[in-house]
C-alpha cells in the first residue's frame, strides 16, 4: 500500500484528535518502532489494519464510519495535490466515471506496483452512477468517503451507498452514487 495513505491517515488523526491521540494510536497499534512512513514508500496493508483497529478502539468509532471519514479527508488532500486532474471533469459523475480508465492509468504510470481497486461503470445518467468496485482490500467505505469528498470539490451533494455482492470470481461491491447538480453561486 502506498505511503501517502499512511501519512495522510496520521494527518487525519492529528486533525481530528490532535498529535497526542495520533501518537497513542501508533503506540497502541504496536507499530511505534515501524511507523516512520513516507508518502512515496510502500508498506504492508497489515500495518494499516493495525492502525485502523487501534484508531477505532481509541476513538470509539466503527470501522465503516472511520474509513468513510478518512476518505473525505483524503479527498481534500488529493484535490489540493491534483487540482488539475479534478478540473478536467465538470462534475462528480464524470469524475468517478473516469477513475478506472484515466486516473488509475495515470497512477499506474507513477507506481507500477500499486494494487488499485477496479471501478467498472454499470449504469450512468447525469445524476446517477452505479459501479462495481473490486479490491483485494476491504476498503469500500474509504472509496465511498473519497467519492463524497470529491463531490464537494464540484459543489455537489452526493449520496453514496454500497452493497456486497458475491460472484463465481469472488466478492465485490456495487456502489451507487446519486448526485445533485451543483448550485451556482
């Protein structure tokens, strides 16, 4: 897993609860000796699971809510670092529709070893998008938070729901995105 996910998770904890809380989570996760993350490094997903478990325990929050909140936070980081990428699309529906064939393609150029989730568009209208989400990691709530946070970039309200599906080739999720058109100011 790419290091930016770790470094931004620590920033998320600090923004939400302060640096002492973040230090406590790292210590309680058992990663104090290994938690020197860099944004360009690559780390084992099990370390993120350990951080998430300790975060949920210390903050008394459920994993889905924690991941969704973190996804909204991470979205703001991506918007700041990749504003030009967001600006290429007129709204959240177009943006999310482009993830697999444009955004992930660009990420793979930079990080050929990245294990990215797969987004396949199943249904698309101007205010609704249904995609299948396949990942080797249980992070669908992080994806939902990223979508919600990205909608804010476009000035749109978004409702994001997902449900688990099982097929012969494995488990995946259906993500439904309903978006209201941006209000002009």
